[in-house]
């Protein structure tokens, strides 16, 4: 095996190991949420990740729901069954989780990586150690919990807006029997699909948080690496999130 290939494989293996160790540490120290400072950081992370982006996500969801419904009516006709199947497959199962995950990655993932990189460069993480505070519990656990809660909730909100408000607005321009449409959509959903969607979104949140944390913590002690940590987090997320989506797609075939 060539030295370059060994270096690439070694880097990937090291990155996966770092993320696995970080996630394992966070999941085995969830009891830290009983501490008020840790719980406060977790609530702030949920607010920043899951509540602040509601307005732009609402606007995009309404626009996508309206556009999808009007375009499907013009391309596929007025058949409710085929339109529901297309909406469920394209928007609910694939587009909504990926879109929300990329929004959270570009916004919260980059912010977490920059924040932790800045704390490391400024010596704040070392100060936590000296004060007897576990940085893993105070910094990592609340951010992972925040992303794992926010991503599924945001995705569910996005899906509701797309499937409820989008067709309702489209009904002003094209003929849609909203009652039959909503009934067909609810009847088409299966428990396996719902569980798979929630599990996928949870994994996306876990990936975003772990990548952001490792990208921020494991940087050289130089200020120039603070913005680069955010870039690394985003680029790694853009690789791992679609790969995870493909794995879920194969599992749910």
C-alpha cells in the first residue's frame, strides 16, 4: 500500500475513532444534565439550534410545499394517490431530513466548531480542567443533546408545514380536495417510516454535534485555526450526512 493511501486511511480511521470516543463519552455521561450549569448550556443550544432558525425554515417549507404541489398537479395530474406518494418519497422521506440537517450543520455546526476552537486557543478548556470541571460534561454533552433534540423536532416541523400549509395555499390556484388529500397522506404513512425518519434525524444531529466538537477541540493552538475549524466541520458533515442517508435508504428498502 502506498504511503499516501496509508496516510488517508489512517486519517479517516483516526477521525472516526475520535468521533466514536466523543459520542460514547457524551452518552455515558448524560447524568451531567442534572447539574444546573450543564442543563443551562443544553437549553441554550436547543434554543440556538432549534428555535432561532424557525422563521427561515418556515418560509422555505411553505415555498417548497406550494411549489411541489402545483408542479406535481401539472406534471402528474390530479390523482391524489400518486401525488401523495411523490410528496412522501421526495419531500418527507429524503428532502426534509437532508435540508434541515444541512441548515443545522452550516449554522450550528460551524458555530460550535468555532466556539470550541476559540476556547481551546484561548486556554479556556485548560482552565476548566484546572478548576476540576470535566470539559466533556460541560461542553460536549449539552451540545450533543441540543443537536439531537433540535434536528428531529425541526425536521418534523418542516414536514408539517410542507404537507399542511403548502397544499392549502396551492388549493387557491389549483383544484385540490384537501380533506381527501390529507386523509390519503395519513393513511399512506407507516410506523416503520416514522421510526426510520426519527432515527435518521437523530443520527444526523449526533453526526453534526460530534463532528463540530471534534473539529473545534482537535485544532492546533493558533488563532488561524478558529475559522478553519468551522470549515472542517461543515465539509466533514457534507460528506458524512449523505453517506448516512444512503445507509438508511438501503436499510429501509
